[in-house]
């Protein structure tokens, strides 16, 4: 029925080129025609599929982006040195913070010990040097005491 479905050898299929047949324009209201000079009729490509069908169409040239300039390659050794330097700086910063924290904690504990010594020392001083009612003599409850010859008995 169709000539492209006729049995052909693969060598014959690969070299056949079909030219498009334009359709006659549909009759519509007359429009002003602008004459345009075609650059040429593009070639029609035909592809034979594995099952024997032939697909025909125009080859489309896609717009290609500008080539990207190649970046210079960075050596793996340079990357490792840079990462090692960043890691070393992070460790040094962490150690600096750790030593600062330990110094602050030591100062805080020292101040607590000094405060406890001052409070405890003050309490001892009040106990020893305090002005209580015991001034070198004996405190006597006069209501219960019975006096006899310069002695009292309780």
C-alpha cells in the first residue's frame, strides 16, 4: 500500500531520502502575502525502526548554549591542605575556649572557698572573742541559790 513498507534490504533503507510534498493551501479569506525568500528546503531524514517501520521528519538543529570556560582543576593535595588548616583552626579555637572555661571555673571555685573561709573564720572569731555573759566568773541563779558562809549551793 505504502512504498516505505515494501520489503527492502537494510542497505536500501539507509540511503533513501524522501522529499516533502507541500499541501495546497486551504481556501480562506484572502490575506496579504508577504514574499519571503526561503534559505532552502531542509533535508528530510528517514529512520528505519527495528520492527521495519520508517519514520520521516525534518532534522532540527537545536540552539546550543555558549561553551563554559573550563575552570582550572584544583589538586586534591591542595584541597586536603586547606581542609586540614580549617580543622586545625577549629581545634585551636575549641582548646582556647576550653582553657578559658577552665580558668573561669577555677576562679569561681577559688572565690567560693575564700568566701566560706571568711564566713567560717568570722563565726569562730565571734565565738572566741564574743562579749557573752561569761566574764571570768560563775553565773548564779539567785532565786535557787542558798547562801551559807560565803558559799552558795544550788
